[in-house]
């Protein structure tokens, strides 16, 4: 079973506008509301391909109820800890080929809620083979929270895939997760330097792997991704597609990596699933969605180039 963690979920509101006008009224007829937050996007994509997946995290208020209803309607297994605060909304405005996002900070978590989550996590961990942890940490949880979750997963020999940024990522790396997936911008932030080309990416992933992360994947948007494991580097590139809504493509990539690793596939094959899910998601209007029948034919078209 793949266990997905969403500690700061959201109702994602996606608005499609021909033009975003500033300092005036914009009216929108094309609105999609989704049970979101990065980990729930991962979950939904895994459900699209009928993977054995369970979603957990922290949810509260009417917004939390809406998310649970959506998960029930999609027959997605979930086991969230209920909190006193209200789960947040996040806005993504698609306009003139751009993606403008406004993300609420979300509710604050108290000590009792954090402890309740840890107990639930330990119980679910026993049933999982792969764990994905995605997104920002809500207020109230220490920045070392993912680090703690990784340590617990490692004690039980579970593969932990961490997709976050900033201090939560830096501290998480100290616990040696199985996989991290920064994009180019996040990589530059962790390394504290500009990442201009493939050589910079390669030098950075080597440094990161020396810190004890087993598998480093750097996602490169429409150019695919670079993977580094056991001293081997490879770039996987998807064929060109018409992108409609790339929101959640990084999350879909995590879903594909988890899907491949859960099935015991090689890191290269798992990355091909990652790119397949990421790219197919970008071609859909819905966030965190792929069409199952497109997966295998698309995966066969992904080119992998070994760098060293
Ligand atoms: N515009 C696009 N066209 C085609 N494929 C895309 C596009 N954007 C993303 N992808 C696919 O999704 C994967 C992950 O995307 P990206 O590198 O943008 O991750 P990310 O920055 O974490 O994404 P996000 O935070 O928007 O979910 C890419 O490796 C690629 O396969
Ligand atoms: O605030 P976070 O947790 O970093 O990001 C939240 C978020 O922007 O990420 C997803 C897209 O990847 C959206 O579904 C969601 O709203």
C-alpha cells in the first residue's frame, strides 16, 4: 500500500481566464474545485491507475468535510486526523498561458493534534510499503516534523518520498529519505546557488546524494527530469504535448515514482512513470488527474539518456 501524507490540505480553486485584469473585476465561468494540497493530488492520480493507496493528514471544519466527501465520492481510502481549525483554500488562476497562485497559510495545529497524527501515522505505516509526504507544513508543527516522520518510516524499512521545500526539506534531508524531488528553483534554494544548466544540476544532485538521500530526482518542467542514484545519472524526457493545466504535475510525478517503486521497478522505470503521470496531468484541465488508458502507450515514448 502507498500511504500519502497531506499535512496542509486545501480546497483547490482553479479559475480559467482569457485575461487577468488587475485592479478591476474579473468574472469567471470556468471554475474547478478539487480536494487538494499536494498529497491529495498524489493520491488522486494513484487512484486513477487503481493503485492501492490510503491518504492521511490533518483536516478540519466545513472545508475538511468537503474534502472527505470528495474522497468518498471517488472511493479513495482516507484516514485523516480531525483538527479544530478550518482547512484552507488555495487559488490557481490560469490566464494568458500563465499560472498565478494565491495560497492560504492554513490552520494552526496544536500539540494534542500533532500527537494524535503521530499515533495514526505509526499505525498506518505498518500497512505501507512506500510513503509520500508532500507540501508545506501547517503552522504549529515544527519544521523538523517531516524529519521525525522519515526517521519513523526508516525504522520500519519503508521507502519515504519527500516533496517539500525550504527548511522542512533541509531538515528532512538530514533524516536520509529514500527520495527527494526538488524542481530547479527548489534545488537552487537548497544549494544556495544559481542552477543554470545540466552540469549545475548534476553537480548539485551528486552533493545531495552524498548527504545520504538514496535517489535524487530533479524535475525540469516540460523537459522531463534528471535522476541520480548509486552514482548513476540519467535524464528522462517526455515527447512534446499541449499543456492545458500543469498545476499538480510535480505531485503527479511523485505519484508515478511511488507507483513504480511500490511495484518493485528499477529507478529508471519508476522515473518513466513519474514523467508519464506528470506530463499527462499537464494535458488535462483537472488538477491531479491522468487517464489510465494513456499511461502505458505514453510511457513507451519516453527517452532515457544515461549521463554517467
Ligand atoms: N508544461 C508542461 N508540459 C509538459 N509536461 C510538464 C509540464 N510541466 C510539468 N510537466 C511534467 O511534470 C513533471 C513535473 O513538473 P515540474 O518540474 O513542473 O514539477 P513542479 O515544479 O514540482 O510542479 P508543480 O509544483 O507545478 O506541481 C515534469 O518532469 C514533466 O514531466
Ligand atoms: O502550500 P503547499 O502545500 O506547498 O502547496 C499547495 C498547492 O499549491 O500545491 C498543489 C499543487 O502542487 C495545489 O494542489 C495546492 O494548492
